[in-house]
C-alpha cells in the first residue's frame, strides 16, 4: 500500500499532512499536524508547533451533525481520555472546536466506496500560526463563539487572509514584454514577483483561486510564436517561482494537456541546451508540462501517422522522442533532473509504453547505476536522477507490471553499495527504492490481524452514534488468520536493508526507512510482522548509536499509528520509550540524544491516538511522569516543547507548561517544576530523575539548576528528601566522577536549605528532618574532599565553588556546628580561595569569587556572633587584621577578593574597626605607579565601601568606628568622587570606566542612604560635586557609562520618599527631565541621550562639567557619537547666537576647560577638534561681528 493510497477503513489514523485535508485526494487547505514526510523534530510537540492536538470522539461528531451549519465551537467540542483514566484529581484537557471536512471527490475515489471520509480539525491542529496568534494576545470575546474567535486569532497571527497583491501581480505579468529589453527593469520585476510569492510560502493555498489566470497570462507568452526566446525564458522563470511556492503537484493540473499540446512541447526541447545554466527553469517547467501531456488517453502511435521525415533521415516516433528527452535530463546537474523523474514515472507506466519501453528503460537505468560511482560528481548526479526515476516508477506503476523486474533491480541496487556512500540524498533514495521494491513483492492487502481503533467513514461513525451509550464499542486486534500468504525470499533482504537504514547517520534516511518498515509490515503475516517489531526493538541497545535509537523511535511510531504494533507488545515497547525519553550520551564536550528524545515524544503522541484508553491504562502513569520530566527538565528547548505538546493530562498542568512557558529553561526548572510537584503523583518521579540523571549531568548549568530545583521540591516531599534523597546525595559526594561530586555537593546544600525553610514555616528545628547520620555526612564533606586533595587542579575550581555554596546554605540553615572544628576548615577554604583567585581560570573566577564572599557572609553571621549579638574579639581581630593585610597584596585579584570579603562582614565584626576598614579600602582605590592597571581591585573596593556603609548605617552623632557619621562621611565622599576621575587605559581599553561606574553606583547608594537616615549630613557643596560629576559622565563618549550615569542622575533627582537635599537647579532640572518621560529614554542611544544632556549647558552649575564631557564626545572617533553630540551642541549654540551674555558665559567656560586640561591629551586633543568644528560652523560669529 503506497503512501498515496487511501487508508483502509478502521485502520489507525495517521496524522494529516500540514496544509491539506488528510484524505489523499482532498486538496482543501488547512493548517494541520505534521506530515509523515517531515522529520520527527517537526511533530506537534516540536519547536514549530503549538499546543497538543486532540482527537474528538464519536460523540462530538453526533453533536456536529445534529447542530448542522449553525453549530458553535462549544457544541462541537470532543471528549477523549489519554489512557482512559485521570491519574490525578485535575481535569483532563479538552479539545476545542472541531469541524468536518468531506472530500470533494466522487465516492469512487474514496476508500470504502460510498463512505465519505471524515476529518476533524481543531485549533491545536492549526500549527504555528494559531500558536502565534495566542502569543499576540488573541482571545475569544466574552460570549462569542469559540470558532469565530479562534479563526480571528488565526488570521491575526498569520497576517494573510487572501492574495492581496492580485492586481499588482496581474500588472507585473502583463508588463513582461515591455521590460524585456531593459535589464534593470527585468530583474526588478523578477525580484518583486519573487518577494510577493515568498510571502505565501507558509499559506500557499491562498494562491489557488489565482493560479489559473497567472498560468494563462504566462502561457500565452510561451505559446505565442512571435515571442522572442528571452521572453519565453522569462515567462518560465515566473512560472517556476509560482511552482516553487505552491508545489508542482498542484500546478500540474493547470497545464494544457490536449493531444495538440504534445508536439509543440516536444518541439520546444529542440531549442534547449541541457548545459545552459541560465535557462534551467524553462527546461524544468517544460518537463513538468510534458509529464501532463503524456497522460492523454490515446496510443502514442496515433500521433506518428502524419509525421513525414526529411529525405535521408529516419523520423523518431513520439514515444522515442519523449523517452530520449527523459533520459537526457535524468543526468543533468540542475533542477530539471527532478522533473525528468516525474516525467518518466508517468510516461513509462502508460499501458502502451510499458509493453515496448519499460524493459529497455529499466535496463538503461540499471546500466547507468552500474557504471556510475558515488565518488565522483558526475556519478552522484547520474545516480540521483536514476534512483528518483526508479522509485517513482515502482510507486506509480501497477504491481503486475513492475513485479517481473523487481528482483533484478533489487540485486543491482545491492551491488551499488549505497549505504557506504557519503551522499545523504543517494542513501535516502536507495532506501526509498528498496521499500518500493518490497511493496512490489507483496500483494496489497489489509492486514486482518492489525489493531483497529475508530472508524474512517461517516457512515460507520453514524452507526456508532446510533448505539446505546451504555453499549461499549469494541475495536481490538482481529484474531482472523492471515490466509495463504506467500512471502518471497527477497522480502527478507528488503527488511534487512530497511533495518540498516534505521541506523543511518542522517535523519531523512532513517525517516524514509521507518516509513518503509511500517508499509512493509502492513502487508506481512502477523508472525513475520511481529518479527519485524522485534528487530526494531533491537535498535534500542546501549551498544547502538543515537541514530539507531532515533530510527527505532520513528519506526515504532509508524507501526503504532498504522495499528501494526499490537497491544500485547506494549509491555516490551513502553519501557524502551521511557528510556528514549531520557536518552543522552556524552560525546566530547557536548552530548547527543536530542533527536532521540524528540522522536520518543512523537511515539507517545502516536500511541495516544492509536490505542483505546484501556490498552494504555497500565502504562499511562509511567508515560505521563516521563513526559512531565521531559517537559520541565530536558536541556533542549525542542524536546521540552515536544513533550509539552504530547503531554495528555490535566488542563492545570497544560496551562502552566504550555508551548511558550517551557521556552525558558530556568523557568521550567525553578517555577513550572514546583507547580507540577503540587500533584503528588509526579513529585517523587521528578525528584528521582533529578538525582539520577541531572545532578551528574555534563553541563554545569544543568547541575546548578537541578540542585535549585531540588531545593523547591524538597519542600513538597520533605520526608522522602530527608530519608532517601539526602543519603543518596551524600554517597555521591565521594564519587570519582567530577561532575557527580560537584552536582551532589550543590544538591546537598540546596536540599538542606529547602528543608530548613519548611522547618521554619512549621516552627521546628532543622534536626527534626535530618538524622544524626545526615548531619555528620554534611559536616564531613569538606574534610573528606580536603583529605583526598580534590581542591587542586581544574576540578578543584568546581569543588571550591560547590563547597562554598554548601557552606553558605548550611550556615543559613543554622546547622548545629557552632564551636566545631569544621568552622575553621570552612574559613580556611574561603580564605584560600580568595587568596588564590589569580590561579583560577578566567571563566570560573567571577562565580567562585561571588560564592566565596557569600559563604563568608553567611558563615560570619551564624557562627562568629555571641549570644548577645557581639563579636568574638579574637576572631574579629584575626579576620580584620588578616583581610586588611591582604588588601596590600601584589596580586590584583587577591585585593579584589578581600575587598569584597571586608564588604561582606556583618555589622558586629565591623564594630570598632570601621575606620580601619574604610581606610584600608580607600587605600586600594588610590592609583599608584606600581598598581596603575589594578582597575578591577579599585572597582571592587568601591563596591565594598558602599556595602560597608549600608551594613553599619548612618547616625550623625555616632562614633566614627561604629557608623557613618559626621566625622567620616566627608572622607567617604572624597574617596568616591576621586574615583570618578579614573581614566586609566591599558590593552583592554578604558578600564577606568569600570571604576567610574562603581563610583557612581556607590555614590547613589550612599546619597540615598544618608538622605533617608540623616539628610543633614549632605552638604550643598558635596551634593553639587556629585551631581556635576555624574552629569559629566552622562555626556561622555562610552555608551554604557553614559547610560549608567544618566540613570544615576535621574535617580538622585527623582529619589522617592526622601529627596536628596541641595540639588543645584532642582526646579529647572525637573522641567527638563520630567519623571514621566525619562522611563522611555534609551540613554545608550546617542540620538536620544545628547539632545537631553546638552540642555544642561544652560545651567551655570553644570556647564563646566557637561562641556568637558561633550568635548570628549564631539572630538571622539565613534561615528554615531560624534554625529549626535555635534548636532546637539550646534543646536544649543544656535539657540544662544543672539544672546551675547550666554555666549560669553559659554566661551569663558570653554576657555576654562581648555586651560585646566592643557597637558591632558585625553581632553585637549578632542577639545581642539571640537573648537575647529565650532569655528567652522560659525558658532562665534557674534564676536567677530561686534569687533567689526
């Protein structure tokens, strides 16, 4: 049974092909599910698909028929259960509106005689357009019919409702003769037509009403004998573009196919050069046209009666001419080769031609295959065309005509050794031809033993609807015998080659082989088909490649949806599919298995539509859990979406884990998984999967996300996490595998923290959940790793970061380790890590530094405070002395680490030591000759100063060693403002920008803190300095710094609650920069930033600093910065051209900037460029006019 054959009545319904009704002869457009001709990654759960499709039951059909044409979507809603049972209490998701599609063709062309096939279409089957309409907010109006709202959303998502460019296209085609002589106009018309047609690539059915008149306009040119050759070629180029968009099969029916058209089309080939690469579209379209005309219902010999040969020549018959044309173009290197294969399949299978020419053509084809080699380009081209032709012949030809040649073709094909070729297309065509040969060996029949579910015809469905609701319908595997079925020996060879094709390295080959397995099994006896299933299951061995697993999944899906995988086999198949849903193999620095998991989702999707609920009920819990796990925990976005589209259970879960929600991996691990864990049947499987499959994953991001997910899930299943998960994780911390150790330590930390949070909510100590063994195991992790020297080397970086996270979480969980020796071990690890940051690889350095600082903060707060909230004097003295000494280290990164460490110390450790700490951090911010390039340490010291101030707080009359007060706040301001003048550059560029950004952030935090707590500590001069320096940074040339400075400036101006006092020109600034407008400004864009910043030139307090920054921008190198800063400056100058006083003030400020920076090349050189442009633009003409 070929792919074009109508499905047998009662067989499992395959997914309809995208864009058409599922019936093979119904070409009505629709947005639908995946076609079996697409790879597995395109099934409904994959990237380009929306929500899970559903299949309405007979009850919905009865409702539709009763409601008639006026039915609403809610009346047509079907009901079905995936697996027949609701695993949890949440309701099953229901399909939305369905519709009935009756074939337009006579009953004789439909399977079952007078029975009209029924196809249902719901919104889930509308594909990606429906999904996009949902993303754009398409929702049914209240009380509106569901169908109308969804159709409206569909139209909005696709943007196209009809062929809108019909008039333009008609004018374009009518203008072709006029533009022929003008090359530019000709190419412009061709490009415009291509753009118009390409818009309809995804909705080509919209062109159907217009194809005929477009065809007629172009063929009129072709058939006009006065048309020049170039115009004919141009017309065929336009025809090809239409064919490319709509597909040649639809287009073929529109070609003229009268008897009188045969000779003219053949005669056109006499003027064609097969090697002319400029006119290949002409030859392609002519071959398609010829393939239609050769279907005329007359013997070709009748067309030769009036042919008169020139003297001395033998006139070739029409049949020979067509065959010669086909053979010629089967071996060309362009697209015409594909059309020649179509021509051959229609021509050679004609009743009159097959008797005379089929044997000869097959001999020629086999000879071509034999003498061609897939190691040369010419050989690949010849084999490609020949294999296409043979596959088409054995597809469209009658079995009795092709059977005598099938064995010979199979034998010759085996001799070509196509599986050894590195040409994917040749291997795919070889598999396709093998399956066609196999179908030729076996008689077409409907397997009586197949599993049947549902009915394919309207009459059968009506009979089911007439049954009593209490009378169950039985659709099960038919125990009837296979009868006398003679299976040729060649079938075994065909099956073997298809099984080899399942393991091919390319998806298209595996997909073709899987379809072949399904088609062949449908014609085999039950016992032999079961052997085929067993052979397919052999692909699922861990000795096989990922390609074999993928091919096996595709084959199982094909067998299942065709009803060839009997329910008795589900016990063997389902465990295999569950393994495939989590299949992943490490290969070098990455992994393989994404396609396997995606295909496994397709198998589940196919099974849900192939079996009665009672058949799947024993497996539905396991499959549902596996799909949930894939939905939220798979590393690949396509697999998560595939599993989400396949998942059968519960509208609550489907809403939370829809196509768009699962697109964000962190959201899946941390949010969606927590929600789904609220359904008890999924909680434990999710936890087990994380522990066994994800904690030891090769990708570090997945390990970290998995540990955080366990933190959330531990609160859903605390007893299981404490008694089973945590002991298992503790044993994994001693693993020899680095990834397993790293993930296990992170997971131990997060699970403990999750249990502590739950214990706090229940007002219980953490030890109520953890037994003594677990507490000891957590405490000894560090010492065990230290004793085994696992903190060294490249793997030591991961372990240091993981143990720092462990220290932080155990400290936050208030583990009973106060006074224990392990605290000293933890302190040693933190200090050693911060002291040796320069030995850590650059990609991991920042993460490890942050983890160590966070661990130190938590450790100090929990274990270094006495009961009264005071510090242990000895520990305080030791830490501050050691950390202040390390601030003077010759290693820049050591200074970075201990600066942040001092900033992370809690208030009780800073008490009495604040002056020392601020002085030490302030010394790090100074630029000395020996550490001029230490910009990172200066940046981190500024961050530490800000954090220290936030920690100790502000009190005007406080002691300078305890809080920020009147005695020390001035020094802090001087330190921060001094760092705004850091313009250090090295091989990395303007590294001083890091320092200036940190200084502005620290100033903002300090100003807001003081304004909120003690506003009297903010002096007018200090506030003016801060605002002016920030305004200068907001007018300079680096986009990132400018944007950050502008945000800081606006935050100081519009600080909510407690306004910053003494802001210069506050009223004018609030008019220039209103709070409501500033949120929409993109300060990174020079076109938006400079017109606003230059307005500050009109305010005397800001003019000097803004002009200093603008001079650097106007005289800079970046084109966009120079253009917009210059334009904004000239616009300001134009506004004051008639104001002598303002111009004098501006000029005096400009001279002052120049005078202050004479020896500073960073300012003086751009300033000279700026002055040059200002003079050239006549900005100071008012002065010269006064002198005259």
